[in-house]
């Protein structure tokens, strides 16, 4: 068994990162963090970018929708069916925190070896997150999702060592048993660096938010004369939740008394009554026991991998329901949202409802005499957008025909040789893989303002793609709500829809 000499923290960190790279794990986490944090801080398109980030992960999509429809957000009404509306209600920062924890826990779970230490640490992390959510909810605290993530990642250093340096973790446990010292001291003696320091270093390598990194150290309980500042509050919540999770996972008979001690010790710091906090802690345990991820770790089985490729593999069987609910979301928020936010909901609804490979909004700039792709869902959209530009001067092709007549156009087989002369050159060059597509014109004051375009790369069945009459009716309703929002936008200002 290899060892690391005491007093060489750099060697520990180098070995840790070497093993992370060797195992090929978390290949997409750094990119995911960058994308999530970019969406959180983007002042222009952050709602859309966050929606796009969430929709790229089926599991995360379901988590966001469940959260939006939970009792915590019941004041906004139930039946929130689109991620776009959930982002507006919950906020980009809260969803960003949820996305970070989901991506990291999922990545660590899939990357780790199937050992009892691994599963035990994951179990504690998920349980701590549930406790934090219940406690912050009981305290009516803001930034609950931020506290949840801080609690989930509070012991990141410990998780990383147990996952990627299991031989060294075994030495830590031996030192604890043979020398009668606590785990923190044994870790420092073995690794030359504290577990919390390792967690903060890893967080910096991944580009995690500073406030999250700073919360990765224990905050001792104390009597306070005034409310804690935000950073100290996060540290206290995450420390308390992590300690409770450890007791619940590791203790048996003495667990109840220790939980009560933790609750009483931290109650004053968090502005709560001790009994109230203990009730919230117990509610967190009950909530975790219904969490499939927690159950997976508790039973020492890794969760099943959800393939991102399966998101848009076929036309949904419940397309009409998805479209109808999406239109309902648009109606429900039309008097509060901007035209661009309504557009995002419309685009998501069409994308999900029809099972599209891509959904793109084209905007007409009459001053420049052209249509250009404003935004869209689908793979490699950033690379594709600059190529999706064409003149608004009439041409005898399927796009101008649909825009001129203000009618939905559906092309079942764009590869049909007899149809090629109706397809514009820009479309054939930019979208060579598209097999079928649909165009939803948007006309304001009898003039085309833009359109929603969607396509399918390959037909999922022998009889190919199709749009039935009921689906068509819902698409026309969607157009009507979106056109109304655009008209209001133009009445308030004459600028482009941005």
C-alpha cells in the first residue's frame, strides 16, 4: 500500500488530480459548471440559457419541474409544465444551484468505485441536502437552494479522498483506531493537508462559486448577538446538516440524543427554536428516504445512468398533452412575462412537444432586410446560429411561401428529389441532416415578424414524422399567444425582440 509522507500537501493534491484524470471520470463536469455559472451571471439571456442547460439533462429537467410544483412554490399555482416557466418562478440562481448539485452528485456516483465507503459518503451528502432544505424552509430563509448545495458539498474533500485515494483513506482509518485520534488529525498526518482544504482546492479547480467554496469548512456553534451574514449563515447551515447526516448514517441508539444536541447548538445561530429545528431535521430524513438517489446509495447500488441522447429520440406519445400544457403555461404568465420569456416557453413547448432535433426562433430585421436565427434549442446551436440568415426579399421557396400566407408549413420528407427546388440554399448548406421540418410563421399587423422552425434529423418510424389535426390546433393556439406578446412588445417600443 503506497503512502504519502506527512507535510507534503502538494504531492497529495497532484496524486488526487492524477487519479481523477486517469479514471476518466467527471469528463463533463467542468464544462457543466462553466455553462451553469454563465447562465446564472448572463444579464442578457440568462433565463433562456438556464432553460437550455436544464433541458440538456433529462434527470435535471424532472428535478426542476418537481421543485417548481412543490409546496414551497405553491403560491405561484401548480401544474408548471415547462422549464422556462419554472426558471421564471424559482429564479436562475436557485436552479443553478440545483443544477450544480445534480451534475456533481450524478458525476461522482457514476465515476466512483462500488465500495461501501463511496456509497456511505454519497448517502450522507444527499441526506445533508434534504436536511438543509427542510431547515431553511422552516426558517423561511432565502437562498434555500444555495444552502442545499453547500450542505451537499460540505464534505467534498472527504468524498474525493474516499473515491480516488481509497488506499490513503484506509491509512487514515488505521491511524484513528491505533492512535486514538480524530479523523481530521489523522487525515492531516496521512495526507499532509486537511480534508476541508482538499475540498476547497477541488472546488477552485472546477470553478465553483466562491461562496460555495468558502462554506467547505466547519463552523462551530456559538451564541450570536445579531443575525449572521450570508457567508456565515451558509457555513452554519451546511455544517449542521452535515453533522446531522453523519449521525443518522453512522449512529444507532445514541443518534436521537446527538441530533437534539446539534439542533440546540445551532438553533440560535440560525434564528430558530431547538425543537423546531429538530422537527425540520427529522422531516429532512423522511424526505431523503423517498429520494431514489438516496435509496440507491443506502442499498449500495449506483443509480441507473440516464442517457442524454434519449431526450429527443422520438416524437412523444403524449405530444398533444405537452403542447396543451405548454400553451397553458404561456397563458398563465402572459401578463407578467416579457415577450422574450413567452417566446422561450413557446420554443421549449414546440421542442419538447414535437420531439424535435432542433427548435429555432428566426426574427425578421426589416431595417437590414433579413431573417436571422435569434435563439434555439438543440445540439451545437452556437456553431449553427451564424449560418442561419437569409434575405426577406421574396423567393419561390417553402419558407417564404409559409411566411407570405401565415400558415403552418410541415414538410414530411425534405429529402424527396422532387422537393429539392423548393428548399433554399442556406437551409441545405446549414442543415444537411434534417429529414423533416415544420415552420410556424408569426405575423404582426399583417407583416411577418419572424417564425419558429423545428426539424427532425431522422424519421422514428416506418411511416415517418407526422403532425395530426389536434397537434396542429395546439400549435396555432401557441402562435396566437406568442403573436399577442410580440404585438404588446412592439407597442411599448419599436426595437427588435431581444
